[in-house]
C-alpha cells in the first residue's frame, strides 16, 4: 500500500513539474513580445513565482518519490527502459535549469532572444514527456 501512495505522489509531482515546464517558456514568448515596463515587470514576477514556487518544489518531489520507488524496487535498475527513462529525466532537469537561467536573463533585462525562439523552446518538454511516458508504460527494452 505504501508503494501505491508513493507512486501517486510521484505522478502528481511529475504532472506539476511538467505544467511548469510547459507554462514558463510560454511566459517567455509573451515576455519577449512585451514592450512596456509594466508588462515586463509583471512577467518577471510571474516567472519567478512559477519557477521557485511550483517548478523547483515539483522537480524535487519528483526526484524524492522516484528515488523512493527505486529503493522499494531495486530490480528495476537492471532494466533498460529505466536507464533510458532516467537519461531523459536528467536531460529534462538540464532543460529545467536552462529555463531558470533564461528566467534570470529576463529579470536582469539581458534577454537577447525573440519570441520565435521561445515558441520552439516551448516544444522541448513535449518530446521528453512522450519519451518518458512511452518508456514507463510500454517498457520496450
């Protein structure tokens, strides 16, 4: 029963993390398009609160509950699908930190990229989500 609670909390954490990973780059699109200082200040505040208040805690919770599940099921570490999934999770974490670095650039007023870049950047987490879900559900290897 404990395992099912941990799994549920892991899934909830993943959903919250991905919600932030989908929304923050979308805010970057709008932020890059904004012209007035009031809008730019509002986006800086929204981006900071999303990153620090939702994304970071959700990422940490995802890791905690995921590691806890691995502790309870160490046999999974010998399965190829898990190695592939963990590789994608590490890459997703790098993307998360890239978002954080970009958030700081916007806050400092040093962003050099336009909204088109962020429209493409916003699609990256979709690829991670597809790969991770397929690996966990299908377990192809």
